[in-house]
C-alpha cells in the first residue's frame, strides 16, 4: 500500500525538508517532525499510558485500507 492511497493528513515534502535541514543545522541526531514530536513528548511524560493506548488500539497498515478506503484504479 502506498502512502498516496491513505486518506490522512500528510506534510508537504518542502515542509519535511525544511524541518530536516533545520535539525541538521542544529546538529540534532534525531529529528522528529509532525505528530511524531507529540508522540516523543508523550513517551517521556507518560510512557505507560502511551504503551497502553498503542497496545489497546493498534493500527496496522493492512487495517488502514479498511479505515480509509480509496479508489482502486
């Protein structure tokens, strides 16, 4: 399944590139962009809750096709 086929909000390539370049300029080893920053923060503050939510509500790539149907062309 390709990312283009999933109907979720995506960041533009330009925005991703800007975030990567900014992180590299600051000599960051790990560069988190978009909602990944929220996940990283949440894991620091409340790792048990994040683990519980991820285990209780797993979303596999195979499930995304059912959650977000798209045209089969």
